[in-house]
C-alpha cells in the first residue's frame, strides 16, 4: 500500500466512524414496550411457576405503561385488571436469563402491549391520559463541571435516553462537533450558549445535570435552559439499602427524568369523552408541503378525522374532528412544527410559521 493509499484509507475510516456516531434522526417514542422486568414465582409444577411469573410480570409492565401516559394525579386510580383481562392486552413478550426448578421460575421479560387495547381499557374507566409526544430534552450530564459520559452519572443518563417517554430524553454522542459545544456548557449557561447543540439534536430545551458526591449521598443540581429562560433546582439522593454508585445514579436520573414528564402529562392528558370539530384553513407551497402537512395531521393522536372540504394549488380547508381541548390540540401540533391559531374574527389557520397569525383566544 502506498502512502497515498494509506491516507485515503485513513480518511475513509474517520468519515465512517463519524457517520456511526453522528446524531440520528429522532426515532418514534415506543410507549408500549416495557423492557427488563424481573419475574420470580413458584408453582406446583414448572409450567405453573412460569405462568405465575409471566402473570406477575404483566402486572408490573401494565403499571409502567400506565404511569408513562398518565399524570401522577391518576396513579391512585389505575384500573386493577385481572390476569384474564390483562393477558390479551400484551401483543408479545421476550424472555431472557431464564432459570427454573421443579417449583420455581426466574427470568427477565420484555412485554409489548397492544396500543389500541390499552386505550380502550383507559377510556372504559374514564382515565385521562396522553399520547402527545414532546420534542426531546437534551440532557448534558456533568460530573461536577466536566462532561463525563463514562461515569456512573453519565451512563445512567444514557440508559434513561433508551426508555419510552412522552418527553424523550437525548444525550450527546460526543463526536468532534459535540465536543466544541460541550466545552462551553455549564450550569450558568443560557439559551444562546446551548442553542447550537439543542438544534443539532432537535431538542426544545437543554437540561444541564451536574452531580457530585456529598459523603455517601449524590448531590444533583439541575439547570433547565429554554428559549424563554432558565430555572435551577437542587436535590440530594441518599443510597437505599445496598445501592452502589451506578444504581444510585440510575435512580436519581430516573427521578429527574420523571419530573420532566409531569408538567407535560398534566397539560396534554385528554378526556376522550370531550369531542369537538374545528374548521381550519391551511396555506401551503406546492403539493409536497400539503402532503407533508396532511400526514402530520393524520398522525396526531388527538385528531380523529381530517375531512377535506376544499383544496386548490396553494390552500386547503379542512374540518378537524378531535378529542380534548383546543389548546391541547395546539400543543400536540406544535411538536411537529405546525401552528394552529385564530385571528381576531375567530377564523382558524394552520401554518408552519408560528407567528403567521394572531394568537388563539383562550379556551
């Protein structure tokens, strides 16, 4: 191999590595898969023990799915489903780490639920819930003041980023482009500093999560930076039982991630008994944009029907049949960069430009 060939090969390798670590487009949030549920049950036979263990795991997974899509105010009213009711709600399951004896069964199980059956169960019981997914929050975990992805705190946030959430969590991949931006980020940063990194990951805000040990406790300072401002709070997490640093960091990061969800779920949880219609004008530039807008409308969970009343080369009039409140519909649409507003006379327009029309009236 000549020196020139070697150089070309090296460049190609670097490009390939960067292609693998560059941020990928945000993936759809999987709310319905609950991974790594430990099960342990006994029975009069191996098959009875396994059946009891899988039923135990379904109940745990059901509780996880319920809490993902409902605000904490609903948790005490979780529908108590019998094993016979719950079993058909699970579309599939995957078992790993299986161990068993003549009377005991242990394993780790991943359950995948039928979304339609979960919705049906919640609607029957009048439970308010949300499927509206927010734009991601980019979390920058710091050990003190330094970004340290291989620390227990950094690894904990990588695990949180893999969980299905209504407010997805993203973490920097740490490639060359990230490193320059990460060097400028601290708990005192403002939106102007973090905006380039947020835009790279399609994030609506950045959470600078700084952690350090205070004796045996983990002291955490959270700075949430948004375009409209920033807020900061601190918490302390003491070890429970025999928790090691990794387990403590995972519990602490989970608590922070869960707190991100609560405000979102409170504002987007829907009473599916409340149904309304809205006539909307949609300006667009060409067929491709109209097809894109229509696809986003039809994939918005709150919208039950998109009825086209009129369409021409640059404008459409549609009727949107939706559930919940109009401000919840606006919030859901804004996550796909579609902005629903009313003018002073009460005529509604849907646009990709947030400032194209007047703000909607309350209600």
